[in-house]
C-alpha cells in the first residue's frame, strides 16, 4: 500500500523534524558566582592584587566563574569575613593572618617575639616554608576552606600616634593603642606599657578623630590609604614590630563545585602572580610613608642594633606568650628553624 503526503502533512512533518533537535538540547551552564569581600579601601595594595586576580580568573576560566569584588567593608569587616566564608555568604576573602586567631591561633605566628624587627626575606622563609604550609593545613582541616597559595604581604606593622610624639618605645607607656586584633598584638602593646583597644578597621578614622585611642598599630600604606592624617595622625615610630600578611582563601561551598581543572586554574593563577603582588605591596608601603611625610607626619626609625636588643629581651618571654596565644610548640620549632633562630 503506497502512502501519499499532502502538502499540509509534509509541512507539519517538516516542522516536527526541524524542531525535534532543540527539544533535548542542554542549556549553557550558569557561571559560578565568586564574591570576594575586603574591608580595605580600593587604593589599598590588597584590593589592587585581588582586583587583578579576579579579572584574570574570569578570563582564565573561560567565563565559567563570574567574580564581584566588595570593598571598604561593604559586606564584612575582616574580623567577621572568615565566618561568612565558611557559611557561604562569600566565596573568597583574603583576611589578615591576625584575624584568624579565633579559628586557627597558629596563623599569627609572625607576630611572635622572634619575628620582631625581622626583614621580609626572613619572614618569607617561615611563611613560605614548613610553618606556613602547616597553618594552611590547619585552615583546611578546621574551616574546610582552601588556601590558594603563598600569603600576600601587607607590610611592616609600626606605631602611630596623634598628639603624642613617639621617639622610642618608652614613649608608648600609658598610651591607649588600637590593636588590629589577635593575642600577640595586644601582648606587644602591654609589653611596652600601653593599653590595648580593638576597633574594626572601617571605624578607625572616625574613632581616631574622636580621640577613642591615642595611637595604633598599622602599616604606612594602610594609614595613608585610609587618610588617617585627616583624622589626626601626626607621628610614627618605625620598629617593624611584626609583619602583616593576608591569607587568600576560597569557601568550601565554591571549591567543591569546581572541577579539578578549575581548581588548578585558580591556584596556578595565584602562584603566577604572587611575586608581582608582593612587590606591589612593598612599593605601596614606600609610597605611603613618602606621602604622609609630605603631609607633615614625623617618622622615627629604630636602629637595627636596638631592634636586635629588644628582640633578644622579648624572646625570653616567647614561650609564655605563645602559650597564651595557643601557638603550638611544634610550629614554633619549625618557624624558628626557618628563620635561623
């Protein structure tokens, strides 16, 4: 029996044949969202590094990751951002190592007395070596977060004040000094006779202008980028008392969604650029001091010989203060071996 198709039937069949392939065609996957939260100003070297990294990540991922940078604490201050990361409220952060002490006390080992006045090349021997890797593992174990790679330099922590000139550490006695947080920063303030105050970084300019504290621990670039001269900053004692570093972390919620290729893309991209980012931080610190000098801030540099003498005295209390800060003895052995002490 032969079958004859009418013109109408042929047209209907053609519509079905052309439409059919589209019925089961998969939709393009939505890009994964990556929100990065920082509490420093857009001009800060950490912001510049993360902004560059995120832009490069979007390109390297072929559009599979869509990034957005939140700055100046518009989402979370550093003291809260790690908790937000674990809870999935952000996908990436780069908090100061000192802000992690509530979760991983060992993260602040660079604030130990043995690191007082040390140059960055010595500090990097510890953070890039066995000690830093041990802390990375602790972060992964306790928080489930992925550390992208080597830590980003902030710069040397120094003393800064408003009304009172500080020509030596003896001048710190009796001053109310803002601490960035962490047991070891507060201990150092007390060691030199000061009174520790903790104020979230985004609130520092207003608090300083209102006289909430007499001075603070911070870095040249952080003080400059936050325009603390406008809030009354006038003096600085540069003793390189500790080194601030930022630890780049990705949330467990995002990391587990990434295939091995994308995970490798993220870690390799950070590794390829960290030297550039560290150099940018060092330059920003130099520029910060130069700019504040122009604005009338008086800087006093503690001589290397005095730094060594102060460090020798402080190390005598290292075991005691490390126990107070819950820094593990095993880690102390590793990092002191790395720095040759």
